[in-house]
C-alpha cells in the first residue's frame, strides 16, 4: 500500500521567514510526486516532480525530489500571510491504469504578520 | 477556461437519508476522480473513471456509495444510507489522463456534507 507522511503537521512562523515542508513516501512503482496548496476547499496544483535532484521553482516556492531517500521538500522563502494554507503532498497510485492520488495529512502553515 | 464544477456546495442531512453530489469536469478531460476529505486529513480516493468506465473503485464503500459517469462527462456520487462518519468534504477532480501517473489533477470546490 502506498504511503505518504508529511512533517511537520503544523507550523507557525512570522512573515518574512523561510519554511521547509517535508514529505516522505513509500510506493511500489514511483511515477511522480505532486504538491498542492489548499486554502479553503479545492487543492490547487503547485508542482509535479518526476526526476531526482532537479529543482522546480515558481516565484518564492521551490521543491526538490530525492528518489534515493524517498522524500521531497517544499521551500517557501520570504513568506507572506497569503501563504497560510494546508500544503499537501501526494503520489499517484502505482498499479495498472489507475493513478488516483494518495495524499499525506498535510502541513498546516500559518504565517503571522 | 472553466474549472471543475460541483454542486451542491453544502448539504446537511440526517443519518440514514440519501444524498447525491454532481460534478462537471474540465472540458476534454477524460479522467475523473472522486475524493473524500475528512477534517484534518488529506483527500482519500473513492473512485476513478476513464471516460465512462471505472478504473479503480477499491476504496469505495460499495454497500452505501455508488457513482456513475454515464456519458463520459458529468458524474454523480450517491450515498444511501448516510452514516455519521460520512461527514466530510467530497472533492471531484479531473485530468487529461494522457500519461498515467504524470497528470496534473484539477480539483473542484467540493461539497461539504454534514450528517446529523
């Protein structure tokens, strides 16, 4: 059974700080790892990682994958109050034609002004 | 481009009643997913459709949950009868489904179900 573990489960920092969110995974057949941001209802896509060691970057957010150690990190620099959200890490199901996502519990990030 | 649409946004029912949720995916997306998200947890896949066929329903509680996607576009998810533990947000997502395991999934706003 595929498994995704995120840490920390919650984090409170001040505006301007840099944060690192962690995601470790266990899958039978790795295909990709995805990060989503969930503010109210719908998770919104951030990154998809498939290759080890290649950083994906979008503005102040970046993410990297380590396929040997089976983990990924999401970095947010110069945090803003608008970054407050739950950040979800997920891997697609690793069998056959199905690719529904297995999610971690998420990291609840709170940015204080 | 219109996103994934879901209705209703909120639903309150009593246990043992029935409820149905509707989802309209992004135009052209062949794959549709239903997820259940209980408070404090990540979403959990219930069922995946490819066009109008079921690809994976291994985590769907089939004694009370059913889903269909008759014409390969819209989908409905039904719970009958509902239990207290079904209180959750039900999220619908869709993807192009071109390359398995490498598809960005786009999520709808969800339906928050409260079972009293």
